[in-house]
């Protein structure tokens, strides 16, 4: 008896979650909500499969297979149509896209973006004695906390973190593990460029840096890609010595153009108190 290979567990789990999610969402929508006249008593709440299929403009069999969690290839157009039929928005829509095997579309609500960005700025400014800053898609500083401006010598004048590292010797000298930082910056810049494949500015920045920095050119030719959101960063400060921070980079869905980077002093090192004292003394002197 010939045995067939089982599909990957991850795929099975994803399709199982998709099946439960679609059934639950279908049951939560009444025919009246989507403009269907309900002339009969229904034994189960919500829409029927054929009604969802009709609203989405797809075949009944195709939607049935999708809801049953069968291993089929579903286009983004179908995912979008089914999402519209089920009235999915925000996180629900992103969840559905990922379960169906696609990257969710970027949110474009300008009002939501403005509100969230203001909160990000408030978080950065109030990040106590720990450094924090916001960068745009290219790595340019948009806003930096007082601690970041003092300890890292960064500002919000549009300095690009990648460009400054490879073209400014004093900046590189701040990092005891500069070689590792260099590789990470280039790999992350390449990963970030893939999120915006139609934006030529990434290539322009890379070409300019290749001309100005042989080290960047060498690393760029390696085609390494790294999109880690957490690591440890060491900073050499003339007064405090080597400072070790846990570094966390976050993407906020409502602000796809910006990255929020937070540094947290490692517990038990006394760094938080030392950093607070340095920043406070600098503020008083200023």
C-alpha cells in the first residue's frame, strides 16, 4: 500500500485556523447586513456558503474548499473579495490574509496614522533615560529622545543611520563591535528595501554609499539579509565607558513608513542609573 506524504504541520495548522475563522465570521453576519432578503426561517445563524461565494464573486465550490481548509492556491484577488464579503477590517483582515498565505496590504488610513505617530513620538520623548528614536523607511532619523541625542550623538535633522555609520569615523568609533554592527546595518537595509520593491531611493542610497565607502560596497555585494527586531547593542561613551543595551525595533501597522527603536539598559548592570545621571547632568549644563 503506497503511503502519501503528509503536508507540513505548519500548513495544516494554518488551514485549520483558517477554517474555524471563516466559519465563525460567516456565522456572525446576518443576511440583512449585506442586503439579502431573508424570507425563511434559518436553522443556523449567519450566511450560507453559497451566499458568501455570491457576494465575493467566486465559485461556490472554490469558497467551500477554502473554508474546509483544503490545500489550494488562493490568489490575493480572491482573498480580498472574500474579505470584503465577510466585512473584515483592520486586524481581522490581516489575520485572514496571513492564514490564506499572503502578506496583508499596508494600511493607508491617514487619520489613524497621524494619531499613532503622535503617540509614538510621545513614547520616544518619555522613554526615561533610555535612548529611543523613530526612523523612516530609509533609516533617516525623524525624532530622537533627549537620551539618544546625548548618548548616541544623533539628532532629528534627517541623518541617515546607515549613511552616517559608513561615512563618519567618530560614529563608527562609538561601537566596540563595529564590524558586527556594519554587517547588521547592511543586511537590515537590504531587507527593508524588499518591503518597498518599487522605491528607487534604496538603490540610490546604496549606489552612493558604494562609491563613498569600500566597506559598505563589500558588504552590499554579499547580499546578506537580516530583519531581526531584537539584539544587543554596545555603545562606548567617553564618560560612562561601554554601555550595553537591549535594542528592540518595532513596526507599527498604522505607520508602515516608520520604525520605532527602543533601547533598554540591561538589568543588574547599574546602567539605567548611570545613564539617567549623565543625561540629567547634561540637561542642567545645557
